[in-house]
């Protein structure tokens, strides 16, 4: 099957759509650009479909290239039959292709090859087919050849056995059959390595563990593989109980070997057993462990990607002057004030906590900073001394009511990585790394996306076993997530950093640096078209990036929208159709609803583009991220010692894995809501119910202070599933503002008749 047709069937799309997308990708178009501005060309393939297409296209092209080299290799050996060629051409996976190539792959001189060179292949054929006369020893007698190193019948039989074992185990169809059987039915038996019981306690759940290979969840698989790598665990692949002989029987059935009696049959049975235990099973165990690892890594990478997407698209607090506080005890609290654009204005180190206990002095210094720079938000890192520093911030807010300060606890994951990075050193060469951390904490409250793109995604810590997976595959996926998120939101051309700009479609890091340098030398951009004056930013890059860059209060109102410059003449036609100016059209849903969109259709601008443009004009430059909200922590709960069973608290989901969700409840140790405790109903995937950054209500189930584990539940307390008031509920009066979070997803509400969306549907221009 052609690559295009295969991908189309997998995506449930038309071949023409796939062909169009491949053509655009080959021309250098980015996924965000194609998904947003080439819907007519691809039939509205979305970014998820396009990412899958891009990934599969790369895999299948590699497969095609490898197939050609395999065919050439076998052909050069003079062993390429018509049947084998058809099998190779039909191979749809790399595993199948390599299985077919296995007998013909150039090898080091094996014992089987040496036996063939000694002339023992006819003996192996006779013993396999049962055509020889007499016992195996009698048949082997005529193959004794001291000059070829065969001194006795026993040596001849040993050589014949090596030939048969290699031949029997290198059949592609047999390998596929046994591999499938053991993946579905075989069990991975895991035990603790001798003498590692104490050292490997963190893997104690797997000291005596067995599970069907294909059913092992990704988090367990990665834990087992990590334990094996650390020398704590041992594993082996076993046939299912009661089917211990199935392996040799499958070999016999595949080669159509008939059971019989006598010494020849005993010799052949022993050969089959050795083929199974020494060749086939060990090889397939390696294959299936690789398959298990690959599947587990792919799932872990997907989990990381979903969590990262939620975090990057978290609600921004907005462009307001912000005080960032990086908490500490002996080292002090590092304070940094940034203006609405994130520019550092002032910084200071305070010592309100033990051992210095300069509480009042810290309050006075913070009040001075906030008054001097009109601070509105206080961002507090959630590390050591976070709750104590939060109390300091809240007391400041109470004593300075005129400032309307809003204290918010934010995740400081990765802030230290940024602080010590080359980027931070270049931006703040004279600042201590801890002050840089406070700046990062403040900025990530203002705009999480703009700040988090500066930090290596792995350092943010929103995945499971991210350091154990294929790092190149993880990097590709995370880079794709970051690119999609940045382009989904769009960036301010006149304030964006090089790191943020380099994620925009069509812009490399060097071109992004040129944009910032041009901006610094020539002043702010007033039109998107001025980008063409930036060195190395040509028409192709401009086409890719322009729609994702915003200019506030520029000379062209549409430059602050997601409308692409190539569609500006179309918008002018819209205004002309209604007899109004462009400024009168933008933001006026009443006027927009009166458009005769059918009269505006063309080959270049069809229904999809018209729909997108009208929706954008209705709310130009809108931020697609959710509205900013913050969780509220209980003042009385500051450490694990304050937790009691049944206590109900508000918290923020910080990480999601396949086995549950971790929740920050303000005690310096995240609690776990196991997947079985997420809801009163069965939950297959935690991501179906919750998202990173979501504010949730949880109940304490148990606390293990020694192991620093907190078990939480989001289920109702009675079996009927009805909500029931817990024995301990934190009062609203005792709660304080805390971490920003996205609101839970809400069910879509059908638009009222007569609304713009309804009219778009009536005109056939809306998908939903």
C-alpha cells in the first residue's frame, strides 16, 4: 500500500488530504501554520492529526529506504526469490522487515556457518526430514572429516544441530507467531537480585511479581526496567502456566515435523528443545522487553506531553506589576519586582524566618517595594518555607489594603534550572542565581507560557519516569507541544523573548534573535510587514510566522489578531460589503452576523477560513487560555502533621500519571489521588477527568509521615455516590489565595438562535 493511502486509512482521512499535507510539509511548512491557515488545502486536518501524519510519514519513509537496502543486499547474494521479494515489499513494520532479512543478514562466522563449510548441511537436511537410514550416529559416520575438523560422528551431529537451530529459529512467520503468542499470553516473572533486598526497598513491590507481558501498565514496566538497570531486579519471560511445551510444539507445527519414535526422533526433539531455550525464547524475550519498553516510553512521553500542554496553557495573571518571592530560611527570602512586561525593577534579600526572624523589617521592605512600583500581584515559590512566606505576603496585603495585593503560590519547578542557565546569565549577568529565580517566579505568574519556554521541559517535572525514556523521542514530542502551544496562543511581537519567538512557526533561533536586535535598534514594530526588514527573514518565513505575531496599538488593527496578512484584502471586502470602516467592523458581532459569507467564497478562501476570520473579528486578539483563578489553601494546614483522616481541602493538580493525580494541598508534599479514588465511577485514564493546574476538592484518606506519602480521594464519602459533608471542612474565612490554575473543562453550551455561531451553521460555514 502506498504511504499516502496507508496514512489516510490510519487517520480516517481522504488520500487527497494526506497528499496535500505531505506536500506542504515537504515544502517546509510547519504544523501550526498548516493547521491554522491551510485548512482548505488539507480539508481541515487539525494539529493532532498533522503531528501523527508527520511522525508516521517519517517512519514509513525510513521503512521504505530500509526495504530498498534489504532487497539490494539479498539480490546481491543471489538469493532473492519472487516470493521473498513480495513478502519484503508487503512488510508494513520494521520488525517484520528485519525478521525476513534475518537469514540473509551478514553475520560473523557462527557455529552453524562453520558446520556448513564442513559439509554438514546434507546431514542436517536428512535428520530434519527423517529421510536418513539408521540412527543419527550411523548417518553421521559418513560425514567424519578430520581435515574439516570433524573428528567423530558426535562432532558431525553437533554441527548439524547448530545448522538446524539457526534455520528453525530464523523464520519470519514463526518469529511473528511466537512473538504474538508470548506478548499476549506470556508472563514476565520478576524477582529481587540476591543480596539486594535492603538496598532496593523502593522496588519492593516487584520482589516477587508476575504479569502478562502485554498487560503491564507503562509505569510498572518502567519501574521494573529501572530496577533491572540498577541491578536490584531480575526478570525472565515465561510461557503461560500449563503451556511449557507450547514453544517446541509451535516450532514443530510450523515446520510440519511429525512425531515419531526411535533415536532419530529423540535427537530431533532435543534439537527442538535447544532451539527453543537457547535461541528462540532468549531472542524473543529481548524483542518483547524492547517492545514493552517502547510502548511504556511512548505512553510516558504522551503523559508528559499532555501535562506539559496543560501547564503551558495555564491561565496567565496578566500584565501587572508583580513581586516574586523565592522562599528560604537561613539563606533568606529573595524578592524581585518586575513590571507589567516582566522587566526587572528592583530586588532585595529579606530574613523574616528563623534563625534571623526579622519579620517586621521584611514587612517594611516589602511594603516599600510594592508602593514604589505599584505592585498588584505577589508570586510565592512553593519550595522550602513557602507557607511561612505566604503568611508574610498575606500580612502585607492586610496591612496595605490600598495596594489591593493578591498573594499567589506558584510552582517553582525548573526555576533553579533557569537561574543557572546561560540564558539567565546573559539576561542578568550581575545578579545572584537566587535573585534570578525570584524573577522567574514572578514572570511565570504573569504568563506561564512565556516564562516556561525558557526552561528545559524535562526540568519542569510534570511526567512519569521522564529520565528513563528515549531522550530524543521525548525532546521531539515536547518541542512539538511547546511549538503548538506558543502558536495557539500567539505572542506579542514587541515584548516576546528570543526563546518565545523561536517557537513561532517559520522562525529559527537565529532569526528570532535578529527580530529582537532589530526591535532594540529600530524601536517597536508598528506593522507586521516590517518583519520583512529583519535580516534573514524572507517571504517564506514571513508567510509562516506573521499570523501568530501580535502588535498591540499598531498602525493596522488586524495586526493584533490571528487574521493572516494574506487575508487582509478579504476583510476589507467584508467591510465594503457592509458599508463600514475596518475599525467599525472589528469587534461588532451584530455587523459580522449580517455578512453574506457566500458571496465572499473563493478557491483560496473557503468556508473554513471564512469561519475562522469571522470568529477572530468578533473577539480580535483574544487569549484562548482560561480565565485566571487561584486555589485557596487552609491557613491551619501548613505541614503533614496538621493532616487528619477525613479532612477536606482545596488543592491544585501538579502532575498526572497513568495511576493517578498528584495534588498540592499546601504542606510541601504533594498527595496522590489514586486512579481508583478520582471518581465514583470507573476511570480508565486520569486525563479524561482532570488536568494539570486544575483546582480540585480532595479528602485526606491516610498520611504516612515516615514515607512522606499522603493518600487523597475525590470520591464522595458514601457508597451511593451522593456528596456528603466530611467531618472536617476548612472554613472559607480561614483560606488564603494560592496557586493559579485553569478552570475545569465545562460542557459546551449550544448557541442561542440568531447568534453569530448559529448563522454560521445556517450558512454551512461552521463545523459544530
